[in-house]
């Protein structure tokens, strides 16, 4: 039996992985072959349709169907292709009882807008409901990549994503296709990390992380040994350590045990940076100042000896987390007493100190990783906050090549030009960014509209500013001061005194 096939005999109770007949695979390959030929002529719209037709027959054809659909969809978008319009989207519902049809509709919409997070979520949910775990294996890491570049989402969306991934991973495990389960659970763990990063007090998020990471450890064991992981671990305490090492909520005694265990492992393998990084991660889980200081000191001392820059990166990450935590506390104090000038001043002074420290960190990091566009983006955002506009602009221009930050980079570029009073360039940059957006109702799109209106207002293009502010308040009536600014533009001019 090949790995990934069902065992012969009586099937287990519960849902089973969806199977595609050989005859349907033959038919699907004909659609895929035709799609590849059409894509070669740059008729991307037709190619998307052909790939989707093939995937209707074989929805979890990863290599021949799904991956190629994404390639064609990306080429179409870069060639100026637009997302599906309202009426076209309405004709292709992504809900309902027929999960396969919903999945196929979601794949079509994704083919028209491959960077749309909502379409990725639709594919994930429909694939999980249709028992297409290999489709989940394909879309889950694509979706995680999009989540990394996305702003904070409602908790419900992270929860639904984790539930769908865990459901698909159970299906892969039942089919004894452990590599697929590992891939899905890795994406699930990362999604839960993003969730708890935005909602650190969420018990549901912590539970999702703990469950995904524990199941990932088990799946890795099965993948490596080909037998039940729980049976293969002779030492029950070792199994408990593996499970608890990934938990966000543990007792103080367990923490102390895991810290000492990690310390012994590092002392036994002092030339392995990963061992020290593992110790540092456990030390910093509880956000205890003394433990964090110990982790930073150990990492920096080892970096001084070995010049392994990954250790310095880890130490600086801990420093930045401390700064953000301290900044949140100062801001909370000020918000509790907003009329206190001393608290306002203290929060402002700390913010400047934080930005200067982070600029120094990311400058150094950019020297070590000159091709890392995420580092350039992070450096540019800090420079923007410090009004270092001339240095920030070229960094944003380079960083926009990274699809994860393209829209945010264009937003910042528009704001940079606005700050420099280059209003024509600001308007052109922000307008182009909005034209490339798949949706007009997320926070980045709202920000783009707001700063476009500000640039139009600053360039005395009053009529266009009115339209843009008007559209924005239709999306979000209380967005920033858009309504107040629109009212100001609509107000009749003051009459001169007689």
C-alpha cells in the first residue's frame, strides 16, 4: 500500500478522505492540458476557467491543477486582470450543502483574485467540508502567508481556520498520510500563533495553539517512525515535555522543569545555536523581566563568541517585545487619564526611544540580510514614524516587491509623498493601489481612501476629495475624522463682514 492510500478492509467510522476515480482523473487531465496550452497564449481568463473545470472532477489535484491555477491566476493579476465583479461572484456561491460545488466556486474566485484572503478562507472551509485534505494541505500555507501580512482579524476567523485545518489533519491521519497531516498542522500552529499574538488573553486561541502543536508533535513521530507515536515513546515524561514545551499555559513547576531540561541540553550541545534559542524561548514565555534578561544576556554572550547572527536576532526580538509591552502600559496609563500632561509627555518620550532602538536593530539586520524585503519594510515603517521620509521612501519602493506588504507599502508611499507635499505623486500612488485591491472594505483599503482624500484636499481638488470622503463614510461612517472633513468641505464659505 502506498502512503496516502486507505488501508484495505472495513473503513473506519466517520468521514473518509474524498477519492477520485481514475476515469475522472483522465478527464481532469484533459482540462488541465488544454488550460496549459491556453495559458501559453496569455489568455489567462480562459485558462482559469479550464483549470477550474478540471478541478471540478479532481478537486485535490495539487501539482497538476491547484498549483498551476495559482500560477495562472498570479500571471493574470500581474497582467492587469481584475477580480470577479459583484454579479459574477453572486453566481458562484461559496456556501451551501454541496461542498464540492462551493469549493469549485471558491477556486474560480481565487483564480480571479489570488491574493484575496477571504477567497483563501472560502477554499479552506469548503475543502475541509468536502473531505479534500490535500486541498487543505495546499491552501493552508498560502493562507498563513497572507495572514502574516494582514492586520488584526476578528477572533472568529482565526478560530474557523484552525478548526478546518485540524479537521483536515485528522482525515490525513486516518488515511495514514502523515506528511500531509504534518503540513496542515504546521500551518494550523502558525495560524494559532498569529491569533494569540493579536489576542494574548484568548483562552480559545491558547487552546488552539496547544492542540495544534501537540498533534503536530504526534504526527511528526508517526511520519518519522511509521508507527503510532504514543506507542513509540518509551519515556512518558519525555512525551509530556514535548507536549508542554509548545503550550502557552503551563504551571510554574512545569516551566521550571522545562527550563532546566533545556539548559542541560544546551550545555551538552554548546555548539548548536538551536539549543540556546530553545532555552531562550522557554525563558521568555511568561513575559518575566528577570527571565527575559537572562535570555538576552545568554544570547548576546554566545553571539559575541560565535558571531552566529541568528542569536543576535533572537535577542533583539526579545528586546523589541519588551519595548512594545512597556509602550502598551504607558499608553494605557495615558488613556486612563488623558488630561494628565506628564503621562502624555512620558508616553511620547518613550515612543521616540522605542523607535530609535528599533531603527538601530533593523538597520543592523538589513546589513546582514540585504535581500530580505520584510526587514526593509520594518525599517521603513520606523523611519516613517520618526519623519525620516527621504530615507523611508526608497525602502518602501523596494519592499513593495514582496506581495505580503505591497498594499501597505503603497499606502506608506502615498503618505510619504503627502508629507513631502508631493500631492500629485501621492494621489497617483494611492489611486493605483486602490485599483489593484481585491476588496474595498478592509482596514488597508479604508486607509488608502482616507489618505487619497487628504491628498486631494491638500491639492485643492475639492470635488474629488468630497467624493472620496463620501465613499469612505459609506464604508465606515465613523472612520477617523472623514465625516468632519467632508462636512468642512460641504460647508458654505464664510461671508465677509459688511
